[in-house]
C-alpha cells in the first residue's frame, strides 16, 4: 500500500535545536495580544472561537514523532488525541492587574517547557487585566513557528481574516516504519546526488 500523505520532517537545524533544548531557558517564543473584554461569558466565547479556528492550521494540531533508528529525522504527525482544552485556558490576571502583571505571567509561561508529546504551543486568556480588558498570551516552540509562518498565523487566529493557502499546512497521518525508512533512504540518496555540486562550490 502506498503512502498518500507527505512525510514532513523537521529540518536539520531544528533537530539540533531540539537536541540542545535542555536548559532552564526553553527555545520558545511568546506573544501577548491586548483585548477588549466584557464578562466571563465573553472569555469562553473567545476560547471557543479560537478552538474552531485551530482546524484551519493543521500544524497547531500536530506533534513531533520520534522515529526508529535509521528512519531519519523526527516527523510532524496529526495528534490523534488533540484536545484544544489542553492548550487553551482562561485565568484571572494576578492583582493588581495591568501590563506588569501580564508580562510576569507571560514570562512564567515562556520559561515553562512545552510537553513534547503534544502540539508545541499553549495559550492563556488573562481576564481582568484592566477595566473591560483582557490579554491573550501565546507560547510556541520556535520549531513550530518556523514551519507555519509565525506572526501571520498568530494574526489570523486572533482575527476573522482568512488564512493564506501557503500558511495553513496539510494534514499528516501517521506513517508506518517502512514508509519512514523508504523516505529516509530517498533523502540520503538525494543528499548524495547533490554532493558533487556542493564540493564544486566549496572548491570554487
């Protein structure tokens, strides 16, 4: 049986970043969006709307899969147990509110490592940051943001704008070990075929 999906691997650079991401400062990026907000029901409506828009960005519903030895770099696959509630939460802003309190929460979120067994992002809606105000704090691992267009996708999630086709990505079902091995062998052969050109460039 042929594999109809495209096997989407992390880049060699991202693989090195993941391997070295073991310290107290995770390689994560964050963003804070200031919002106008009414009561608690508005907060739930906003999170529900965000959860619905996640389906427009498959990468936000995918996790990294470690592959068997000899099967190449890790691949992005659909998270069969994806639950928006594990990524989207709501919490009151710590007293006394304001920008300083929001940034403190954002810093704490940014330094808390994202679990590797699920999509590499989280978001918290902080209510009560000011009068009729709230803040939406996003944290992404940089390997995820590199693959989906970064701030363009963040803006699309937070607005009613349609996502460009080149940013929404594609679904990636789970490949079999044989399919992974065949794809890895193809990558190695492609690399060998390019080797003479690389040598000529270095010698020039």
